[in-house]
C-alpha cells in the first residue's frame, strides 16, 4: 500500500470490494485490482455534467497535454462519465502498460478537480516477485524482498520507518507456513501489506488505523465488521494498538493476538449489552462457549467488565450463567426492589458490601419499563441494578429523570469505589449518628471525596447538582491514572460553572465520565438525574475494576 505524493490531502480510506489498496480524497476513491490490472476511480459530484479523467503515461503529466485536441501522446487513458441519480460516478480502467508511477487527473466544471499519482504494479511483475519470495531461503529473503520492492507496490514510506528485522521475520515465517498465491494476487498483496502494517503496530510505528482500513477487512470478516462499527471508537482503537505491541513470529500470530485484544476491548466498552451478545456470538469458538445456552442477563453482566483473554471471558460467562442467583433457575422477573423504611431511602438500595458477579440477584433485562427513553443510560442502569447498587422506586419502574440527593449519590459512589464506611464523627451538623447515611457520608469525608456545602453542613436532603457530582467523582479518582479520551471542550455555559468545580468538570469531561446536555450546555447548577448518576457511577466502576 504505497503512500504516494499527491496534490490533494488524503483524509480517509475506502473499503474496497477487492482485497487491494484503496485511497480516498474528499469524494474521490482510488482502488487497485491487481488480479485484473485494473484501477477503479469513484466519487461524488454535485453537477449533472460530464466528468473527465486522464491517466497519464509514465513520465507524463498535465504539462504535456496539448492546448486543444485529444492527449494521445501523453495519456494512457482518457474518458468521461456522468454521475448517476445519486451523484455517484465511476471509472473502471484497465492498465495495459507495465509497472510504474501514473499521474492521474479528474476534472469537473464546478472546479472540484483532483490530481494525484499512483504506483501501479502489473500483474506479471507481481507474480514474478511473489514466486521469488516463495522460493527464497531465510538467509536471502531480505535481499530478494529489497530487489523486488517496486514490483510488490508496498508502502515505501511505512517500510522506511518500521523495524525491518521484525517485518522480514513475520513475512518469511508467514510465507513458509502458507506460500503466497500467484493465482490470487489480491490476496497475496493483502498478506504482504498486512504484515507490513502488523510490524508497524508491533513496534509502535503505527499508532492509528486511519489510512489502513483494508488492514482489518482482509484479516477476518468478523474483525472487519467490528472495526467498521460505531462502537470501534478512538479510545478502543488506541487501546488495541497499544496492547498489540510486542514480538511476533508471523502475521498469523499477530492476527490472533490483535483479534483477541479487540474482542476484550469491545466487551469493556460495548455501547450496550446487545452488542456484547453479538460479539460473543461471533467469537464463540475462540471464547469456548455455546451461545444457545447463554441468558440475556449474563450478557448484561458481562458488559463493561475487563477481561484479559478469551479463556477469562469464557470462564466468566460460564460462571455467571450457571449461577442460580442470576435467574433463580427459572428466569423470573426481578423487581426494582428496595422496601421503604424510616431509616432508608425508597429509591436507593445498596448492600453493606459490594457483591461479586456470582452473587447477583435475579433480574430480567427489561425489568424497568421506563428506561427506554434514556437509551444512553440503559446499560449503566442495568449494570448497577445487577450489582444491587441502584433499585427501582416501584415495581418495574426506575424513574430515570427523578433527582438524586447528595447522601444517595455519596452512598452509591462509596460502594462502587469499594471504599470503607466511616464511624461517627461530629463533622457535619446535619449528619447525625442515627442517620442511615451517616457511615457513607463520613466514609466519603475521610476519603476526601466531599467536604460539605459550608457552614458545617453536608447538605443532607438536598438534591446534588451536576457540578457537585463532578467534584465528588474527581476527588475520588484524581490520584489515579485518568485516561483522557476526549478533546477539551468548553461548554457554552462554562462561565456559569463555579470556580471550585471548573477543574473537576473539565477533567471529567475529557475522561469521558461526564457529558453535557443538549446544545453543549453543562447546566452546572441543575440537579443530576437518576439516569445521569447511573452513567457516572458505572464509569467509576470501570475505573476501579
């Protein structure tokens, strides 16, 4: 996959219908089909007029075009096409000349012109180079590769950066295990290119897959699907590439490790338990499970947890799924729970100690009929409910838009972080020894999570504001290695955030724990809802597990 000099800026990479190189600039895509000596140009246009393309002969360019007439002497190919009803156009071109650098130019009447250079490899040259590599001994492999590098059409810029020894070892061992095919040139080129990219990832040269979309596509159809999915976020990509650094004997060994790490990262940040179900179904054989017997509540329990291998994930699935306490042996519906007494709030139910996965109460995933309206919080609510950190206010109703008091939030946060409750101290005038929330407030105070609202008061019975919620979480995790996954964002009402909370809100936003409301408003003085609190507490669970 040669990155070539060009006048335009490469902004993305197209997924090719062939197993081949693909480039994109704005709305122009260039794909190579080595098997058939073809180059396919496609793109978008906002005009209903002919679009012209010229492929110049090797060594020729725009300056060699005549002022009038057809560019027969300078051009390898000249043609025009009209966009279809959707504004799409395509040029499917056979290159009859040999291997070389070909300048190309696309012209439109709207001035949206594109120019570039592509290094095209003729299939006969590629076949010859592949045969040489297949027959090369280990001692001569690197030399034979270097002699034929232009006929292989690799990314020379990347090749210059990577560890050559790593690349040669991986490619040689891969070829000796499975020789490159001269009858499927596109597949052979994919093996060479993917090994090059894998070597770049393993030595840390490649830190982003932008520009290498076909890398995932040609590895495995399942991997391609998840790398193209919406849940394959920048932070997941970063984590996968970072964990893939290391020494590999072949591309196959790298591929296996890459896929395993990808699955673990997708399970950790799945964007919903439904995705977990699909991921596990796709990789069931590697994980070592049979999906037909897995309960939906198990998928919900797995979502958001961190595992370091297929076997660890498989064991967790089997343990949780087999537990009588997950579905009570009969899959009955679990209620919101939490009986009201004089000493406990009606809407928060937290055990004295955090529960483990195999101690969870019976639960049916759709046990709350009123949380579909907060789909962004659905997974967090159900995960906390599974762990008995939150409960419904009444049978099957969570009331996601109701407010949360300061003491309720402190209790959830303390338990999620697995911090110790405190013994009574006369710290706050409004926290008495007999109050149900006293151990949690004092525990939070001792852990420097909160210091009250001033004048010797904790603020018992008051709803917690969004900025105070930010401060408590920030105070809890500020000494941990907080990973920043977002760019710094100035909310439109940033001036309304109190000075004591500005740093906390900023850091929590960049860490992906807090988000704004509509229209980029943070609403610092507004009360946090039960749904918002659940999302924040779930994020805390991830940090502490």
